[in-house]
C-alpha cells in the first residue's frame, strides 16, 4: 500500500520512480472490461460538512487515508484530500482565520470550507479503463462511484492498479 517504488540501476543509483499514476497511464491504454463496481472500495468512512478540520485530519491520520468523502443526508458534498489540507495551510489562508492568535481556531473551521467546487464522479458500470482515463483527464486520484445520486463507493488509483495487476479483465 505505497504510492511509488524507486527504480535503481545495478550500482544502486536511483534512475526513476514508478508511481500509481505511471501505472494508471498503462491502464488507460488497456481494454479492460472489468467494471468500477468490481474493484471499488465499498465500506467508506465519511465525515459531515460541518465536521471541524481537526477531526477530519485526525481520522485521516489514524486510518492512513489520503482522502475522505464528505457526506450529509446521503448527499456527497465533496472529497477532502491531504493535498487540500496542506494547500490550505501552505497558502497562508490559515493566518486569515486567526483572530485570537490560537492555532486551534484554525483547525476548528468546518471542512466544507476547504472543499473545491469540482467534484468528478463515475458510475458503477464504467470500466476500469474508463475510470483511469477520467482520473488522468481530471487530474484526480479517486472518483466517487454514484448511482441515482447515492454514493456507492470510491475507486482510487490504488484500486485500479491492484485490479490491473491482478489481471481482472472481465465483468463478474
């Protein structure tokens, strides 16, 4: 469950890295007919939009998640990612939220304040090749799987790489 593997030559000199994204490019060129439903993660841990950022970061850290769906009343609001959190902190927006000087107030903002308006989804019947192409085109690492406005699961780069590596080629 790692995102990349260093490649070294016979002398042990680093020559590159193979990432999930690099393997995803190979999946994009495949003609796999396995569906997203066959490989998606079904049991999702979700948080609500009003949940404080401190709680979301704690959950993500404890479970080693890079992303977490934000859901209320079965409606998907978005996905918060580790990158979203780092970007929020790194851009200095944190200092705009400081009123008392206590950093805790920055971490108490509702997670909905960090969600972007761009939410790309897929359907359970989509092939893993289609999902890989969508992820590459949209520059995202995961797609929520939606059916009739209901969140069924999440398909990630890792899920697609694992499916491609295991040779999942046909619908079950």
